[in-house]
C-alpha cells in the first residue's frame, strides 16, 4: 500500500523550516522509507520522539511530523468515547489481507505520553499527522475544525468556492470559550489560578488531516495536509491558528475535490488539537 506523495513530505517540511523559519538543517532529523535514510520503524520512530523531547526546556520550539498510513483499533480500556484508539503505521507494521489484524502500530496513547506529557512548561511543540483517521492522534482535549464539506458536486466540478471570509464564521464552537460572565470572588480566584497554571504548561498543538472516522488523500506532490501547510505558510508565515486552520481547510477542500475527479467527494475535515483553545494565538515555528 504505497503512498507515493508521502515521500515528498519530509522535504516539504524541511524546506519550510529552513527557508521560512530559519531552522538549522542539523536540527532536523528525517526517517524515511528510502535509501540513505534511517528507516521509520516502530522502534526508530519512538526513539526519535523521545530524543525530540529529551532535554527540552522553556523557550524551545519543536516539531514532529508523520506522513503515512493511519487507522483505528479497538479501545480496550474505555478511555475513548467512540470505542477506538487512533494509530499510525511504521514501515514494519504487520497486518493481514483484510486488515482485521494489525500489529506493531504506534497508538495515540504512546504519542500523548511521549510528546505531550514530557514537554516542559514554557516549551512549544507542533505535531502534524498527514494520515487517515488522525483527528485525535495525540489525544488532546480540545479539537477544532472548520464546519464545511467537500461533498457537494459543485465543489467537485470547481463551481463553488469557500472564501476565507465565509469560513471565518463556521469554525466549530464545540470547545469551551473564555467566559465573559462575572464570578463571585472565590470563583474568580479559582478561575484565575486555573489559567495561571495553564500559562505555565507547554504549548501543544496537533494538526491532523481529517477526523478520526475519515480518510484523507495522497497526491504525487505530497500529502494534502503537509502540502497545504507548506504552501500556506510560505505565503503567510505567522497567521493566527484560526486563520491557518481556515486556509488549510480551504486547500484540502480544493485538493480533495480534485482527487475525486468530478465525483462526489468524501468529506475531509482537518483538525486542530490543543490543550486549551488557541484559535486567536499566532502560529509560530
């Protein structure tokens, strides 16, 4: 099950980091199923994740990006509302022909334990998951999406467009917003303390290509999410997270419709995950 476009993704991310955000090439490690690279085996990916956060301190800015296959497996501990854990597939994944048996994956719990729980306060990490069923791949409590769809035949035929202005008003409001009501003194103190503690947390965000129950698409020049990331941020390096989610969603709508070649396109809803609402925060790398 080859995904040819994913071979382009590491270079797209690398070029974005170096050319747009002035990262040093020596600070970038790539695992790739190709000659001349360390292979993205389960062990190598987990080790690279641990190396990424080891020694991190306040002020550090980190990035983890995965492009490849993703799926869901039955949740056995009752921690998932939908009954499934999200997983990413390393190159040494084991599965049978009908995918009823899948082994040697990396589960969302492990991703959260390594890349979220081990981040020190004051540090920042951006995670990108360009894979199917990746909406909550990092198991973050807040998930936001743009409420739009690519199921319209008019979209598939290129006859309808969603403008940036119109998408600004359809961001999901499922997540808690900062309250505007007045609190009694005791409640206000508790609320203030809660947000003071939150400010001491690491800044954690995950960008996923689709919801947990959706698939995404692969193209010859890169995965839809990574390609959208690279193209958008090269032109607009520091949008707010809300603006970036809108622009990436618009990109994926157009590209997913093109992948469907004029047919009714399956829905694809990129997801922004975080520890608390961050739509108005400036995106930085």
